[in-house]
């Protein structure tokens, strides 16, 4: 009963999509997605697609969970909305705050709720500056972030992010945000071991601190594994050295766990994978598995205790901070993650299985390298393979081989994301069984074969 052409025509006529060129080309006519179940979605033409991106890195427990829908339904009837401004609270926000404290590392005993990852990072900017103000160091304003990182689309989120294309629009970054490079071994590691390169990339933080002046720096923010900019897996030496440098200069360490949180790396939080202790964590996406928008900032004792002790209002908050519907969805989502031992499985079983299968794709003639960490992965398409990853020869960018390959994968029945540099990213639901992993790898292989066949024509 769905009229695909009608919907596509209305979509083209009236719907401005995020991150889109509004001079639409025919090739950009949208697929209409109508259903999701487990790791699969269906379009209006009946095609079934294995969602290798978990929506936008968020459907951690997969699509169509009735118990989440039931919890949301019951809460809608009980108390559709109330806020937590002005000395009121409600049951879902209290229960969720307590649950998050229980599953997070020991330094976290407080949470500030927001509606999305971008709002979470805006909250970070205001919170760390508020903290230093209360500490009697209002000149500590500068936040150091990383090039190519993604921290959201609000003014502060896009400023923390390191995408020149986003900075150009709207005159960003806002004052007091500076960037250093990413620990991308593929890009910068030539002639070094990954461990050596990890230390070198961390040293860029110390150089930047000294350049800015240590007494002016408020915080460093990074995604444990950089997601949307390319699934950049840091060498093992990187994060411990970043922690050491932050400690040395007394700078707050902020982990943006919007992608890595809630099991994606086989731990509740990605910073646990790397053994670091951030002062603040931003979360969103996987906290509700995307069923309802919700995000937040976990506030560690160092910041929370100082603010509690010093007093004074934090003039910040959103109508939908801790929305009861989002909170019950999160509580049920976390219950599912626990009951089905999904986080443990990613760490000990499905994650290692996915790694073995995905990294074997590196033997395909088109694939220069394939890396995974937990349930994140990336593969680079190359024109010629060299003896090491640093000697591969890339395709000319005008060929858009990555985009062509993504389209072939879509046609094969699997969704991946293509980014500049002919890199394809993967971030599937955490529920994948071994059989589903096998199917996903087979479909990715079909897409690669089809791309190779195209290139030979
Ligand atoms: N931080 C990271 C690491 C992200 O990947 C994203 C979104 O992809 C955000 C923040 C922004 O989250 P939202 O889109 O919910 O505002």
C-alpha cells in the first residue's frame, strides 16, 4: 500500500536532509525505509538490508524490541512529560541516573541529562569553563580537541569537531577551541611502529598545551575511537600517554562516548577499553539504542564535588533534559544489554569473531587494510597494494570508488558508510550472531567484487 514514487517526490520537494547538497541529483533520490527488525531494515520496495551501520551508530540492541515499545507506551500513559527544573524530578530520571552511576566507572556519581550528543558536548564546554571559574581560574577557557573528530552539529559541537567543511559554515570554531592531529597510523605512522607513533601523536597534546599556555587550558576532549571521521583505532600507547599529560598539567580529560559507549567496544564505556579515567563522559545514541532521543554528561567526582562545595547556579539545561520517555527507553535498553550479556559477548565472543572475519577482507584485491575494534570497523580501498599499508597507492579521488562500492554493497544487501579517501566504515548492531556476521561479510565481499568488476570495464 506504500506508493514509493509519491513519497520520493514529496521528499525531494519538501524535505531538507541533514548533511545533504540541496541541488538534488537523480542519484540522490532517497530510498524509503519502512521497517526494522533485529539487524535488518526493509525499504518500501521490499528489499531487506543488513544494517552494518546500526542506523547512525546507535541501534545497539537492534530494531523492533517490543519491551522498549511497551515501556515507552506505559510511561506515555503514566506521565508523558515533566521536567527536572526548579526542584522537581520524576521517577524515570532518578532511576536512570542511579543506573548509569552503577554501570559507569567509580569516579562517576552524577549525571546531567540532555537530548542528544551535540547538546551533551555543548554542556561539556559550558561545564568545564564553569568549573574552572569556580576554581578561581576563569582564564582556563581553552578546550583542545582533534582534527577530523566529530562532536555534533550545534555551534559548540561543530567547533569541537575538526571538520573544515563544517567550520566554514557559520564562522566556526567559537573562541577558545583549538585542534591537534588524530592518532591515525595509516596517515602518519610511516617508518614507525604503531607504539612509537601513538606516543608521538599524544605528544602533540603537550606541544599544544605549551603553545597555548598551560594555565589557559581547561580540557582535552576526544572520542576513544574516532568514529564518523574514519574509525581511527589509536595505537595502544596513545590514550595512557594522553592521560599522563592531562594529569601533569591538571587538565580535565573528556571522553566523547556518544559512539563508543554502551557496549560498542565490549565495555560499557570505550575509555574502560583503553584503561583511562576521564573526568567527564558525553553519551547519547546507544544509551537508548536510538529508540528515543536522549543523551547526557557523566560528571566525575573531581568536577561534581567542586561544584557542590562551591555552590552557585549552573545556568544551563534543556526542556527535554531527562525526558521521561527517553529515560524509560534507556532503562529498558540497559536491562536488555545486561540480560542478554550483549556487552560481554562483544568483548569475548562476537567481537573477536567479527574481527577475524572482517580483517580477512584485507586479502581482497581492492582492500588495502581492514581494521576492527569491538563492533567498529573500517576498510581502505586502494588502486595498488604495496608491501606495507604506507606503500599502497590510492585511487584518484575524482573516481569516488568508495561511494561506488557503498552503492554496490547497498545493492548486495548491506549498509556501510563511505567517507573521503575511499574508506568504508562499519558499526553494526551489537546483537549480530555468528551467522549474521558471516552473512554481512559475504555481502560486503559481493559489493567489493562488483566494484572490482566495474573498474575492469
Ligand atoms: N559525538 C560523537 C562522537 C558522534 O558520533 C555524534 C554523532 O554522530 C555526536 C557527538 C552528536 O550526536 P547527535 O547527533 O546525537 O547530536
